[in-house]
């Protein structure tokens, strides 16, 4: 089974079940091969397939922090599909076929999780949230992808209201509803990453900052490849240099004025300062606050 970005395959919806229960016919889906760059003569030979007996590693982020983009980069650099705690049909349609198989089957390189920032975990008491952070499921091992919370919270609002490539209306960034959203999400952003830092061995965590990824894709991908104990492939990295974005980036024409009140900036600023301290405590790369839009240390 062969797939291309321009002609993805209709991957079945019902395969997020233990591999042992798959029929012989269903097992054929594990042979799918995706070619991310079929129209480029120097890159068309590179493909992405399912792995075997891979260790479980989380790709853990707050929503709208670049998880899908980094999955594209990891898949292209490694040649292996990435997986997910979820089963997003929009992603499967874009060639992220690891989305549609069980995360526990050891066939995917990393496993996307938003932990307790979405779903049931977002609704339980703070003291019970840890068990919804998917840490046990991914062996307390993860790439933590962190983005400026001002932009991640705006992105999360767009995602809630407009889907993967749509946008919320300008009025969704005003008034009581927006204020409540910011209050909840500023805490959720902090707690999600804090729980990871405080409850996993620091050697089993790689912190990646979205802002650094944007500035130097190759350097960031090499760090990830090293963390995953894989061999670097110079040819693949060269193709990523040429096609850094893939086919799945939200169109960023939507430019709102600054939607944050000074009260909201203070709240989010406190979360930023607290997480920065935590990263320093655990010997991790600190937040690149000089690159954070809307952040004002003086507030």
C-alpha cells in the first residue's frame, strides 16, 4: 500500500484496537509506505513506514504547540510513523497513519499526548490530574514540546472554534468567556509541564522549545534523533531543509490585535515565570522568553 501527500490512502477508522485482535486482512495496513516528497528527484526515495518493537516515548505538549508539525519532521527524519493517544481523522487523511493504530503496539516512534489539558483530565480535581497525564503509558519518557503560552492559548481557542486549519471569530477573544478560558488554560499549561518535570527522571525528558525549532529546524531535529537513539540520515535532513513545513500548517493570515488584558498578561506571565524556575531546577533548557510575543516581564 503506497501513499503520497497529494493522494493519501483512506486508512480504516476501526484499527485503534490491540494488534492481536486484527484480522489477516487488517494486518496488511501495517505495510503501508508513505512518500513525503514524491515529486522531488533527490528526495522521492525517502519513505515512512511502521517500525517494530519500538520503545514507548511520548511527544507531550499543550495543544497548539506545534505537535503536528514536529511529527512531520520526526517522521521524515526517521522514516517511521509517529502515533497518538487519540485518533484524529483529519491527521490520518494527511498521511499520519500512526494516528490510526494502537499506541501500545510498539510500531510508532513517538506517541502524541496532551495529557490532562484536554478530555476527561481537564475536568477532574487538580489532585487527581496526574493519572490523566499519560506518563505511565509512555514509560515516563517524553519529548516535551513547549510553546509561548500566549500563542498556544490563542491557537487552542482557534482549534476549539475552527478546527485544525480554521479560526475562531474575533469576538471569541473578548469578554467573560475568553477571560475564563485564559484563566483555566494558563494554569493547565503550567501544570501539564510541571507534572512531567516533577514526576519523571530528567534523563528521560528532552525539552524542545517551539521558538527554537522555528529558528533552527535542523539543530532541533538532530537533538530529537539523538534522544531517540537513531542514526542521522544526511539525505533526509537535506530534504527537510528544502521542505520544512510539509502540507499541514494552519494559514497564519489571521492577525488579531493583542487580545490579552493586563490582568490576563499577569496571569500567563506568572505561569511562564513558574515554569521557567522548574526548568532551571531540573537542569533543562529554560524558556526563550525574549522570543515570546505578548510577554511583558514588567506586568
